[in-house]
């Protein structure tokens, strides 16, 4: 009979208990109880595109949208070559996307418009640094033009300022808690940039909630891991994927046969997202808003949630902040525009990879269906809608 090593057994039990605790944390339900007055959305990079997509598709229920350093709505038209060459690198001028939005509204694919305007969406904000070399500034201008036409009111536009150097910021979201330097660098890792006092979260909240008197003294200086709670995204994903709709493959197996990885079967979404509920929203019967913050490509959602600035301002604006997550790719690739144009042959590829962990803004989940990702029927869009319904009870 083999002798039991008590020290090893104790270590095994400790590790098992830790794993069970971690699992319990990720399966916490999303918070309910606060009376949600309104829903707003924002995002950075591909998250900005996702925020625009969700706001436009749900313009009857979403009140405001903010886009930071991201491509404009409908820009890719379902083609990855257009997404990179034109939306990101600005090699061709971007046509107006307003006619497409109007067509989708008439068809019922997105919320209907009332005399050509959204029934609820009325506030917007755009930040785009002139020196963004990943998504060029012209795309930010296209977003501002689209929002002005679609919403009917020009967005608040911020291009940074000379005083704190944010007009020279590289690609990313700017926050006093940023861990990357203000200017672009080969060492960029988090894409949450520190440009002294520039604060994108502060400014987008001010634009989306102009009725709130914003006071610098109400900003929380310290944010800890306890301020964000993990939740399990898998039930929301499963509620969508069980419908059996087409999901484009993301890999090639033997004899170049297209196949779907386990990640793709989850719609490239991570198993865990995060949520912040400020103290005032934890009280029974509290009236709060729900703000959805979409991270960008190559960003880890937990770090994004802790450093991007949303949690610092959530209490001042009484906003529950939801941080849904994409699963980051195992082999990220360069996003530099200096390597030349992408050949349109990539648009006919047998499979649709997503190596940088981006939200679906060019239809990598859809294959030949070029507009589903823009509509209420978009697969990731439906997952987010499930989360919103869980929190708001609607």
C-alpha cells in the first residue's frame, strides 16, 4: 500500500479549494435590483465599433454612445480587406454609412426610426487622437459625421489637447490610471494610456450625462480588484448559439478543411466578463443607469476594467458598468499600416480568424452574410442583449 504524502495531499486540497472558489466567482449572476433608468454604451478600438453597432441597432432603448479610437459604423461592409485598408489605414475615402443604416431600419433589422431619427439615442461622444497610427484620425471624423446625421445632433468631439500631450496620444483609451505611455511605443501592452490629466471616461460620462454636475472631487482615486466582480458569460453565449445559426469557421484542419475551434464555438467570447456596481446602486430600490464598456483588440478585460477610468466615475454618475469580454487570440498579429495594403483575396478565404481578440465589426462570424453583425440578429449583439435583459429585467 502506497504511503500518502500528507504535505502533497494538503497542497492538492488547497489547489482544489482555490479552483472551486475561482469557479464560484465566475458563475455569480449579474446584478439585479437597481431600477435601470437608461442604457448607454462605449468602447475603444473594435469595442468602439461594437458600441456603435449596439447603439444603432438598439437606438430605441440606448440613450447614448461613445466611440474612442475606433472605426466608424458599417465601415467594413463585411470585408476584412476594407476593414484594414480603408477603415483602419485610411487608404480610400469612407462613403457615408447613413443610407445603409436607414435601409436596415426600414427592413426591421435594427430598431425603427421616427421621422428619420432614433426614438431614444440622442447623445454621443467621439475621441480620436490625430496621431493614432492604428486607426487613423479620418475614421474618427467619419464617426462624428455619421453620428451627427443619424442622431440628428452633433457628438461631443475630443481630439486631445496640447497642454497634457493627449493630442499626441497613440492608439488606445486615455486614463490617469493608464499603464502605457501617452505616445505610441513598441512596448505598448495595455493600450490604456497615461497622458497626465486627460481622462476619456470622465469626458464621455460628461457628454452622455450632461445633467450630472461633474466634480473632480467625486472621482475615486483608488480602484481595487474588489471593485469589479466576475460573471460567467457562457449561459448568455449558449442562449444564442443553441439556435443553430451559421458560425463561420476560424481554422483549417487536415486537407485544409475549415473547422471551428472551441473559442469560435463561443463566438470568440471569453468565459468570464466583469461588472462594477457602485455602492449607491447596491441599495434596494436604487435608480441607476447601465453603462456597457467594450474593451479593444489585444486588451485583457480585467485590466481594462480596473485602469480605463469607468469605475472611478461610476459612483458619481450612478452607473452600473458592464465589461463583456472577447477571448484574446493565442497568436496576435501586427496592426501596423506601414506594411502595405491587404489584398482583397483575403475576403474569399475559407475561414475567418480573429487573432487579436477583436469584437466582430467586419463579420468574421458571418461568412457571406455581410450585414448580420450590424443588426439585432448579430451573434455577439444578441449575447450582449441577453446580458442587458438579465440586469434590467426587460
